[in-house]
C-alpha cells in the first residue's frame, strides 16, 4: 500500500498545556489505522487537525502529496464520524444520508441511487423514512457512517464512534465496521481508548501518550513486542518485572529482579549487566507445585475467582507484590489459597524492554 496521508511534526498547545509534541505519522491507502491511548493523550486533537477543524501551531498535513494544512474541511477529501452521531434531527434517514450530495447539487437520480447503495451497505434498507429519534444507537451510528462515506472520501476519520453503545452492540459493530472498511476500500483513521477494539479492528495501531507516539505497529507487534513500559502496561493485562540482565543466550534473556529470576525472549540490543524489564501477559502466567526450568520465582496463592471461561488467580510475591494469572483450569485441580507455588511462563511469550525505568 502506498502513502495516502502524512502528518509531519504536528504540535499544538491550548494555553500552557502542550497537547501534541511534534508527532509524525503516515497512513496508507486502504488501511485501518487506530490511534490508541488514554484520555488527554492527543488523539482527538490529531484527528481534528487532519479534518481541518483545528489549526496546528507547527507541522504540516499532506494528502496524496499535496499540502492541505490550510484548506477548509470541505475541500480536503476527508470526512469525519463523531461519537454523538451528529445526525440532523429534523431529517429522516434518507435525507440525512444524501445531505452531502444535495449540497453539491448532484442530480436527484444520482442521489437516490447512491442513498440506496449506502442503505444496503450499512444494512438499513427499509428505514429510509425513519427519523433519528426512532432509531437505536447502533442504527444511528450506521446512518452517520453512510452519510460520511456516500461522497467517497479517500480517508474516513472516526472519533470513538462506538463509545456510546453497550458492550454487546459495540462488539457487533466492531466487525461490521471492519467489513465495511474492506468493502469500501478506503482508509479509516480510528480513535479509541479501548485496547480490545484497537486489536480487533486495526491493520496498524499507533499508541499515544502525552502528545507523542510511543509505538506504531501491527496488533501482533504491539501485543507481543511492546517497545516501552507504557505500551506494555497499556496493551493487554500484564505485569512488568524490573531487574538486571544475567544472561542473553540461546534465544532467551534471564533477568534477576527483586521478586526472583525470570526469562523472556532474547533481544539483540540487551547485554548482561544492563538494566531491563520483562513484560508478560496475565493469561500466559503459569503456576504449580514444581519449579519451571530457568525460573526462580515463587509465591503464595491468595485467591481464585471463577469468571466463566477463565479463572482469575491472585499470587502473592516477595515484597508484597500481587501478580494475576488467568487460566482455563478448574478450581478443584489447582493449588489452593495459602499454598506456596512456583511461577513461570514460556520465555518466547514474554518480551524484554531495554533500559531503566524512566517513564511516568
């Protein structure tokens, strides 16, 4: 895929608050790229600058190689879908969807045909005459998306569009949005603070923190090989073990930490004697009555909590630290609360983060 949009050195401050700190990013044609991060990290400001709704203090925005930084929103070839849908309450579904084409004074026959096409695309046939207040949240979101894509933008910006929906509907709409994006063949820039949403839908994810991108990669890269402590703790449920590298050989890194000795997959830039951290997801933590080869990590089973498909276990480590483990085992077959256990995991399923802890 070739380059569609590029942002270069974007900075923005509101008063004394720096929201963006020189961010740069490329979006490819037909790509589903998600900006993921906590509230206040700069996601929405980035989107608004791309949309032309906010002016950057520094930096440029390019679409197809052309500088669009100073263009008004309607001349950018970019459309936006917001969380609150922003449907016109006095217009029915077909009038809402066709609004942009009417503004362009497109022929009535073309508008009618395109509206029918959009209704089929978002599975809303038969709802043409419904008013927005007669629709469910998911239906209103479909109409908002249809209205945004009817003009065939090269890039669709979506600012937490599923945030107002309940969990079941949100999960359903995730797959529908992904299917819709592939059917349209246009690039989506999606904003969310929901890591599961980002992992399920994206071709690539850009993690933001304090106005900067801390890692950009595929969902697998982000999940399996976090580039920083922030990324490791923001994606998935997991634990960090800080310590000193003891050895780095045979595809494994051995780390000595206050809680004990742990293993992770090797990295070329990690050397014995250096400070580092090991990141492991809770569903990969294992515990039992026998030691795990290469590990020297022990704890006490504090509790088991049954949660249907998984069992949530809390393990007490040295220094009072509590480690969570998720497993599919039955409670009666596992060590009971109060028992001492050995703890470990497959080294290939844990990642090493080089350097000392400095992120706050």
